[in-house]
C-alpha cells in the first residue's frame, strides 16, 4: 500500500524533522503543498531538507524546481496543470469523481477525495460509498490513493475497497511531534 503525507499550507517550525521521520518510517512520498509560495521561499524550504530525502519529495507548487533539486515527483493542480518538460519522476494529481480518475491514465497515481470526513477541512464530508470505491478501484487505469479523513484506524477500509494507498494530512500534521510518532507507528503497522 502506498503511503503518502501532505504538508499543511502553513509551514511548521519542525516540518523538515517531520518529513524525515515520515520518509525514514517508510512513507513513499511527501507532498509539499504550499500555495502561493515564491520560488525563493521554496528553494529555502528544500535546502532545509537533507539531500537523501529529496527523492521522496513531491512538489505541488514551483514544479519547475523539481529537476533542479532532484525532487522525486510533481503534483498537478489548477495552479500547476502540467509537469515540467522532460521531467522523469512521479506525476500525480487530485481527483474528486470517477470520471477524473478514468482520465488520469498517464499519472503515476491519483488522490481520490474525500474518502472520509476531512480532518483538516471542516465541512468536507465523505463522498464515496464503499461499493462505489470498489468499482472505481477496479476500473481505474492508475493507482488510486485515498485522501480525506484517512487515519490508521480506517486504513483497512481503503484496502477492502481495493485502493492502492492512503494519503494523510491532518491526522499527522495537526498533532505535536510525539503524537505524530505514535500515529506513524500505527500507520506502518497497518500496511
């Protein structure tokens, strides 16, 4: 099962440490999501990370810096709708319905959300019954990673639905470092 974490929009003081913990624990990718960040600020952010971690990093903003910093992936969105020319790493995007998943065959994987009621976005409610998730997972031309309210406790439901992975934001980053360590253990024990 793919394990992906997504950083909060506002950078935490200990974020580089948290990213290292996640990748060292076996997470496949950490998505750096910082809407509106400048190139200079993204460079400073990336330079705070040990170079050994950069292959596990996926940029959601300033995608053109992915090659310069040897980031392992880019995540497409409305701000950055296409991968940099000649980029060879992981390419992902977010989907919110079956049709978007079916159109994403060229991606390395896609996020499908919201699977459960969101932890980080108030009022963002689960949108897919289990049977619909099963159908999407069966028909998808790409790996589907569940996002939205995902916790260690509900990871088995993602597996039961046939999804390829789990993505975490609020469950990991809306906690202190000690609670995050405990939650990482629960997650990695659940794969």
